[in-house]
C-alpha cells in the first residue's frame, strides 16, 4: 500500500487566511525548562491548513462540522490534473478532462501546489468558478478538494462556489497538498476534528492506493 499524506503541517509561520488570527503554537510546559511534562497550547481559526468547511460557514442555521456524514469523507476519490488553469476552474475545464462519470469525491490538482513554498498568504490562487461549482452539483459529486485555502477566488463580493456547493450539501475540503500526487484514482481518508457546533475544523487527510490489511 502507498500512502500520500496531503495535509498541511500546523505550525507557526504557516499560511493562514488574511483576516484570521495568526496561528500560535506554544509550550506551556517543556522538558527543556525542567518541567515534568511537555504540553502545547494551540491557537488558530477553524479554517486553518487542511480543513473542512461545514455548511454553517456560509449558510445561516446550516449543518455543523461534527454532524457531517463520515461516509462522505471516506472512500474512492479522483484527482484531476488542472495544472494549466490560471485563475478559475470552469465547467469547460472539467469537461475537457474527461472526469469519470462515477466520481463522488473530486480533488483539484492545480498550480496552487507551488504556493505553499512561498512566504506568507498568497492571493493569486486558483479557485472554482460559479459554473464549475454548478457542474460539480449536477454530476452528483459529494466532496471536492481544493489545493489552497478557499474554493472561491480571493476577496470576491460574493462566494458563488461556496454557496452552490454548501447549499447542495457538498463537502468542501480546502488546503490539500496535491503537488506530489499524480492524477487518477485513490482512496481518501479525511477526518475533521470533532468540534461541537463548529463551522469548520482542521483535518488530517491521506490518499492511498492498494489495500488496508491488518499487520501480521
């Protein structure tokens, strides 16, 4: 079995959405200071690193992250290569890639992968267009994965991709690291932290090929 960890490490100095509080991970106890324990304090917004948007993020009274169907977050997923897209992934882009008709979890691999190596938040990331989001819903896809921090382009007056997807109960995973993953079929495991009543949560996400077998 081959495992690809597509999660962003949570750490000080990482990329975070402009306007959110800067992530801070500190030691409140440390062996190096003579303490008996090492204990960390974590401070960051729910939408940090690799994370899941729950409907409540955009929809008043929408479902919360702890109520999402875990079956949607586990299963076959298809990575589609969209490296040539400059700004927004459109329906035409997706049609041209011949995405398999039975896809239920679709992950977008774009030039965003290179942005993670740059210092600070990057505004010129590739996102999903309004008609691209409509195409996803029309195809019956239940989960989409973005390889930077938003499904919509930076600072739009509206958020058509989020609104279209979340109103159709499509799970949005943002902040996946797909630059070293080839296009094709995988099995996805993507589980958010179970934060009661939250609009989103960081997640650990992996793709794997082969079979999960009990170690002998």
